[in-house]
């Protein structure tokens, strides 16, 4: 593995009024845009980075220094359940509308306004979707990575997706069924090294046999060790990145530690909590079904065999 990689760490904390959840996040204010031709002083955009599972704000460790060097503002939180942020085990805390309000509260706390670009990966796209739905006026551009914008008011059905995708080869979301089971967090914690190696493989084709299909991930973890699975890990994953993951998930950082809180995102997803309220708001014309008046970029991976 590569070494000597610097992992950016949260430099700010804020406790959300009302929920009491404390968020740890990386924040650097935007600098003035010297190339702007508009009258008066104008700041560059602030980039809001929303990570996925199983990660933290450190997921953006390669992007943050680059965009900082260009003068862009950076706001990269450890999302709810992760890293230095609160880790509630109440499934209702992970409903998109609630978490979107918390992220907006952080933007307000830091005085971020004007040009804000939302950038999200994996489960972060669910949160960015709800930020667009409920606080769309705060954003000028949206970037979705791996998973597209999720329309509000839609009840998901992971089991139906698994039935359909199995006919094409394998259940693409079989792992999500297991992630929602009570045993998952403890088993992953006990076998975190083979789990990490499998999540970040040099050849993602292994996901089609050992990660995505129903029951395959649990079997892989129980059958493997760090030694037997280390050849799977991508060579571009640094020692520092792996050690940071260990500290955040296994080292019990924060009030909970482990994988139980991060897996709450999947438990909420399996139940589609929040969709009924969204449906009612759509019917009353209080929110839009899609994205209006914004530039949107969707980035997909050619070798991504799960989503």
C-alpha cells in the first residue's frame, strides 16, 4: 500500500439546536474570486461534500486540498452516524428531511450563502437529494456520484430490485438486506480488515460474487482474515487511509463507534422512512418532484458493479 498520505481531519464542531446532534466537519471559507468581472467583491463557491458508506469526510482527502488551493470554500461533514459526529441509533434520525435541516443549520452557522455546490457520493446522494427537495434555494449546482438524484415521495423496494437483478446475474442489493440485520454491525467490526479490503478492491468484479449477492458478504467475512484477503485491496489505498478507517469505525471514536450507527442509513432505506410525508407534501404542491433551475452533473463508474 502507498504511504505518507495526509488525511484531512474535521476542524470544527457544531451542535444542532433542536436535535442535539453534534457534527464534526472540515470547514474553510471561500476566498474572493479575483477573476470575477462582476461589480463588487464576489467570493468563490463553497463546495459541500457529502460522503458515503463506509467512510467519513476523509473520503474527499484528495479533492479538498486541490479545491482549497483554488480558493473554493470547503464544508465536508462527517455525516450522522460517522466519525466524530453523533451516532444515534434511533432510525428516525436518519430520515432525509431531518438530516437536510441539520446540514442547512451548519451552513447557517458558518454564514455560508451565495454560490453553494453540493457534491455527494453513495448514501450522500440521498441526503443531497433531500437538500435539493427541501432547501433547493441554497444550491446553484449539484453533483451526484454513483447514485443519481432520488425523487421524493417514492417508496423503495430493495427486495423487488434484487429479484429483478438476479435474473440478470446476481442480486445487486443483496448486501443491503444483510446490512439491515442486527448482527451485521458486530460481525463487520470483528472482521473489519477483510471487510475494508473487499470494499476497496483492485478488481471490483469480486463484488458480483462476494459482496452484492444475498448472503455472500457475511460468508466472505466469516471465511476470511486480513492475511487471506489482503491481496484483494487496491494498491492505491494508503496505509494511512486504512488506519484512519480503523480509528473511525473500530477505535470507537465518538459516543458509539463501530458500524451500527452508519448502518442505520440502510435500515432507514429498507423501510423507506420519510416517503409518506414527502408524498403528502408533493400532493399539496409544497415541494417539487425533480430539480429545477440548476446545473446537475451525474458521475458514474464504468466498473461499479453495485450501487
